[in-house]
């Protein structure tokens, strides 16, 4: 008997699949039987992800900051690989910049990559021939949208906008049998996080870890939550919501 999270026969697009949460999400979905399209900007890293999978995956090198080009790109992907059962949008950018140094181009770039790309993906996914219904879109947001931090203005604003857009998309796309949800990870041990730990003091690192009652997370913690939302059995009645996956960090900050 197949388990409720069995994804055999499904095809999913994972953006940001070249590292971190996106890469681990691809690995988990592959373990659950899904066929994958891996999207990102670094072909070599996407190939590394593909080499970790049991099943062949399609690699797509793409710049998702160009929102207007996304729908036609998805049309081509679906025409060549078949309709998609869902999308996990993990691609994004984060830069620490204090208010006095932030520039309009930097703010715009962050919004392009973290917010506008998500709108473009949803717009493209709902096209005839691209989506196989019931469908599911999972956006990777961040608890930074709810917990203020110095230097994270652009990042936090883009993620808060993503969550608001998610709720609107969910209401619009429900009639098309497409679910739309967002995950809000806390600090998880990814390549980016490890680089951060290398430049802060031991005291700063200890304070950060102490903010997480269950300890820091792993990328797989987020990947499992994404798989749950993608599944037509486990996620069937969930749309327009944001799920916090942060080891209790935001509960203590409330």
C-alpha cells in the first residue's frame, strides 16, 4: 500500500535546486518517487544535485529575475517534459545592508528575485498545458518577514510581500484547483548559514543558536514540509496559508 506522501508519477519543478533548501527538497522529492525539473543559475551545481538523485532529472539554467520571460519558459519546459504537478520556489537572495547604505538598485534586485519571480512562476504555472491539476505551489519565505533584524530591510520586505501575494494567489487559483502556500523557515544549516557562522564571533553564534528552542534546523526539515504541501493527499485541503518551520524561534520572539 502506498503511503500518503508517495509522489510516484508526479513531476515537480524545484527552483534554487543548486544548493541549500532547494537541493535538499529535490533529494526528498526524488526519494518519494517524483520526477524533477531542477532550475537555477549555476549549471554545474544543478548537475551536482541531479547526480544525487535516483531518477533522471531535467536541468534548466534560468534567470528568474526576468519575470516577463517566465511564462513562456514554463510553456517550453512543460511541452518538453510534460505538465507539472507542482512547483517549489526556493530560489532567492539575501544581503545584509544597513538602512544608510541601501540603494534603490539593490532593493529592486531583491524584490525581482524574491517576489516578482514568484508572481511570474504562478502566472506561468496556471497556463493550459503547464499545470496538471490538482496542482500545488510552495513558496519558500522566511521568518525574517515576521521578526525584524537590522540590515534585513530588503529581504524581510520581499518575503512579507511574498506571503501577502501567496494569500491572494490562493484565492484566485482555487477555482483552477491549484493550491498556493508558503513555508517560513528559521535558520537552517545550509552552505549560506555555514559561511555566516564563519564570520561572526563565537558569542554571536551562541546567541543565535540559543534563540532556537529545538536547535538549528536542517534543510531536510523544510524539504519534508514542502513535500507534505505538494502531496495531493497530505496537502489536499491546505491553501493560502503560511507554515512556520523554525524550531520555536518565532514563538519566543512573539
